[in-house]
């Protein structure tokens, strides 16, 4: 069997997403989720995760580009954040303050450190954010370091990397790997699950078959499911489609065909990236 971390991003983005993620995790169809702790839903939706404690990884979805981040005062559009990352990077001192606040918000509700950290729209590896992030993880959690997602996008079998995937990888994946290694932070390097959220169930099924077949050891596959739609959610239709597929017997059959076992990060990643 091949071990794979399947992580549902955007827990607490809205009620339907939180409910769908919790339901899939109870079904054994996920092994991780990452939470948007700036969302006003986080303090109440965290209750959905309590019965899953110790069964899946619960992590921080570091946020600079959502409506919640903009309401918090530090948010930017994705385009503006990318330009800042490319043109000198974020101010590290200011970024450290933002990261610390989100870690504090996570711990205040979960009463434990995050099992892992990634980023909404992959901001965790932007210049000026990645450096204080790794520094803070190493300082706050000695002896219990969360693992870190590296958004180095891999293609599935029969799939070619598109422009979106190449841009994501180019925005700091190699740099954050080097920084993480220097601090002894375990990392999930191969990211699968990137697509344009378009198409129908047949397309998502084919993409998933390719991702499962092509996943290297220690890979992380991200998804964005929701059990109910939200009128303000730009990818709401895709979330519903993903949820229906992941809950189905077709997905269980796909896992069996690909000989993939969904596991937590400590099991999938630690043998690959032990601290120096």
C-alpha cells in the first residue's frame, strides 16, 4: 500500500464546508484538514472536530488573501500578495505578528499546537512570510514541530501541469524547503490536487485517478469539499462535487485500485524528512 495524506482545506470558511469535512473525516475519507482561524465560524465549528482528535491531522490554514484576512486588516487580493512576494517580499516583522496571531487563535480553540501548517492560496511559501513562519514553528513547538506543506505541484498520471500549477510552485517552493530543512521542520513536498475547479464529476473522477496513481511516497493531496453551498463561495459548485465524490463508493474503489492508504502526516512524512 502507498501512504498518502489527503487534506481538506478551508475548514470554517462556511458552515457547509465545515460540516462536509467533518462528515468525510468520520467516514475515513480524509486524513487531515486545515482551518481558517480568522473566520468567525472557527470558534463554533471547531466542535465538529473534537471527536476526530487523534484520528486526523488538524492544522492551520495560514491566511492573507481571504475576506477574513481583509477584515482583520492585513489581507490583500491574491494578485497583490503575489506582486508583493515577487517585488521584495512581505515585511518580516509585520508578517511575524500576523502569523503569531493566527497560531494563537488556533491554539485558543483547539487547546493544542497544529499538527501541520499550510496556506490559503499557498501564501505560506511567499517571500517574507516563509521565513518568520518557519522561525516561529521552531521556537513555539520544540519537540513537537508541526509539518509544513510545500506547494511544489506534481501532475497526476495522464495530466500535464498547467500555468496555475507552475506559478504556485515557482512562488517559493524551493526556498521554503531549504528554510525548513535548516530548522528541522518536516515537510510534505509533493502537492497534488491542483486544478481549475471546472468540469463535471467525470472530470474530477479522472483527475483523482491520475493523482492517486501518480502520487509519490509522502505526497499530500489537497481537496476542498463542502456538504452544502454558500451563496458567496466562488468555488461552491466544485466543493459540492468534490464532497459527493469523496463520500462515494467510487472513491473507495479508486483508493483500492491505486493501492493507496490515507494516513496522517506523522506516518507518511517522518521517515522521509527526519530533523538533522
